[in-house]
């Protein structure tokens, strides 16, 4: 039996966008789409397994950001760190996390600050343990090294700057 090998071109979500000067960028975009959806699914299911169902991926990102370095955060801090332009998204998530008693809010001057409660810390700790067991162990079993993952992360952050600049330019058209 002979094997038929066909070149279908790059693997992309939108072939018309890959027909320009940089088809590889469309490949990256498709990879980001797939990664974003998989990562979102993972966060929601991991947090549910940790005992906190019904959180959105954004809620979970914000919860972990507030936990990071055990330091109170402002809404502006969270938006800046997570590259969230719309502060209403952050505010909505904070209200939801407060209702669940995972975080608490206070004031620093005129600014609202948020910090973890012990229930929030416990939920993040359970998430961490599940992540170590299911995700980290799986990634460690592949040929991906810490160095290669760090390199990919750096390139993604650099690429995000190009998208941000292009978005600013598009907004001014």
C-alpha cells in the first residue's frame, strides 16, 4: 500500500488570513485559539475538582492573581498584570469572588483593594495540588524542558506587544 502525502499548507483556522505575507502568524493564532480554549477548560475543571465550581476562567485568573505573592491588589493592578482593558470585567469577577468568600475587599486611601481569605487560599492550594498531579506531571513526561517553556512564554509575551500595538492602531482608524 502506498502512502499518499499531500501538502495542505499551514494548519490555520482561517485560510484567507494565512494567504498574506506571514502565514506562520496564522499558524500561531490557531495554536493560541486551541491553547486558550484548552486552558480555559482546564482551569474551570481543575477549580471545580478543587471544590469551587461555577467560576469562569476570568474569575479563576483573577483569584490566582490576588493570591500571587500574598499582597493586596487594586482593580487597576489586576487589570494591568493580566492585560485586561475593561475594568468592569475585573470588578464583576471581584464581586463574584467576594460573594463566595474567597476574597475580601478593603480600602487603601480612596482605592479599593482585594486580598485572599483563608477559604480562597485553601481553594488555590487544592487547585495547585491537582495541577501538580495532573498537569505538571503530564508535561514533565514530555520532552518539554523548563528552558523551552520559558522561551515560548517570552516569545508569547513579546508577540502580545505586537497585537496590543496593532489594536491601538486599529482603534485610531
